[in-house]
C-alpha cells in the first residue's frame, strides 16, 4: 500500500492485532459492538515515516466528549506553561498571532492569553474547548485543515507561530495539514510541533505508544523529508523528556539556516538504522517478548494472592491490556483521576475505571504502572503507598516488579 505521506511503498514490521479505539471508554452495560482497528505498523521506503496501515474514524476518536485532558498531569501543565514562555520569547512582530492546533483544555494557550497576545485554539473536542474558554482562551471547535486555515487567516491575518503538541501525528492527511500551514503562516513565521519520538519507542520498547490516535510515529529524518515535500524546512529539533520521549520540530520557509542539531539527530537516526527493516523487526520481536514477560509477572502476582490494580487508565494502556490479553480476572480495577473515565470500563478489556480510593486501606498491594511516562510525578504523589511496602509492576523500559 502507498505511504499516506509521500505515496512511496510501505513495509509492515509489527502487527498488534485487532484493537479497540484507545480512548473509547464505555459504560459496563453497553453491549454494542466495539469498533476495532487492525494495528499494523509500517515504515515508508520513501519519506521513512512510521505509520499505521489504516486510520481510525476521526469523528469517533476525537468526539465532543474526548476524555483526555492535558492538565491531568502537573508535569505536563508546567511543560506547556514553559512552552508558552518560549513561544512568546520568539515573537517579533508588533501585533503577533499565535495558533495552537489541538489546543485541548487550553493549558498552553492560557499562558499566551494571560499576556494579552492574540491567539486561537482549534480542537474538535467540544468538551475541551469549553474548558479552554472557561480559562480565558479564545478556542473553537473545529478540525485543522486547509479550509479552516483559510477562514482563520481571513479573520485574524497570518499567524506568527502555529504550535501543536501530540496532534500532527494524529492526523493521517498531512497534505491538508501542510496546505493549512502554508495558508495560515506568516512568511517569516514558524511551525512548532512535538510528539512521541520513534527513537525513544525503539530504545524503550514502549509499544503502548502505538494506538489508533498515534497514526504517525515521527522522527527527524521523516519530518525533514515531509517538510521538504511541502515547501518547508526542518530548522530545529529538540528532544523532550515528556510523555515517554518526544521530539519538538521547528519548521520554516524563509530560508533561515537550520540548527546543527537537525543534522546531528538525523545522523544518529541513520547510524542506529532506526528506519531499517532489520532494526524495526528487532523491535517487533522485543514487543512479543515484553508481552510474555508482563503477563508472567502479572499472573504470578495474582497467584500470590496480592491485590493488583492499574495506575492511570492511559490511552496507551488500551494497547497493553488488549495486546497482552489482560482482563478483569488479572486486573480487577484501574484507578484514574479523570472524571470522564471514572465509572466506565476500558476499551476492549472492560476493566472498571474508578477514582483513587480515599481510604488508604483500600489501596492494592501492587500497582501496574500504566502512567510510566509520569513516573516521577506519580511516585512523589504515592510516597505513603511506597513507604507501606507497596510494589509497582512496570513494563517500560523493561518488565520489573518492586
Ligand atoms: O498523544 C496523546 C497524549 C498526549 O495524551 C493523546 N493521544 C492521548 C493521551 O495519551 P495518554 O492517555 O496515554 O496520556 P497520559 O498523560 O499518559 O495519561 C493520562 C491519563 O492518566 C489520564 O486519564 C489521567 C491519568 N493520570 C492519573 O490517573 N494519575 C495521570 C497522572 C499523571 C496521575 O497522577
């Protein structure tokens, strides 16, 4: 099949089987059929981008009640406040305009709004747009595409910065995204976006980063090639230690010289053969082994009579639960802070999601840490559990219990 980004041939290297939509939490009594997508990871022979074989139904994935909120992590809230400060520092025109694609609950734009800078958040999740507006953010329910970009430019003028976090990799049709970027961006402006990094997924074997919403798994090599296809240049790249390892890409089309970091990261990716079938097939074999080890540890903990619960019903956990065949028999409950998920069951595996117990005595003996990308924040929060001898089952960067 052709690459969705450049049309060249793609090759499959991983098949996680039929998986439900990662954030399709549902009522326990909902017996309607669950949409399932065959999660197959491909690599493109042309632009090198890693992508899913087929996209999920966007309108079912990013609906009005989309349950993920950026502010569910204090660490991420701080990250986006710092990001806003970085963006503001880069503004040069007298009356700048900042656009965020996938603005979610307005965590990043709230800091821009506080400075009185013209801005617009665009997000298809109406519930999150309402939250953003309640924080004083100018946000609208919409998809970002060429038409939205044209309307936005007509209304506000060109954007100095177009920013997106964990959004561009969620959009299979990059052509309409780049047509929109081309239309909306001021000639001397920049596009800055960040998302899960292929290099970290391979290094950590964090296979749970692969799910319907993450249509692409970007790298500097792939983003540079995709940018060039659309008249942009990758002019900076920065590694971020958030969400399990991400890259932040800066694109421009004003002929500015790229940072040396771009060539450095691309050379590293080339040296590690990150886009080679040989390397990707090693990753696929490690995923199979990781599944077996995680199941073994969980079954053993269950057999020992110790009470086990999941920690954070992340989107990523849907892949772990369904690919590893973990259901309520092995994991009776997952605790999560998101009200929109509490009282529902997980996609496919149908494990109840509950608020964290207020009575510490109801805490389990062991947590299966689905929120591994927030480990520091979570361990600091759960000092009492740890001091009481509570154990953690982890599966990234390897399977261990302790
Ligand atoms: O790319 C995406 C990332 C940015 O966010 C989206 N496609 C969907 C989402 O992925 P995720 O759900 O895996 O994100 P997190 O931030 O790894 O997990 C969020 C979930 O974890 C929320 O339901 C809240 C929960 N959580 C918790 O219960 N206790 C999170 C923290 C930090 C906690 O202490």
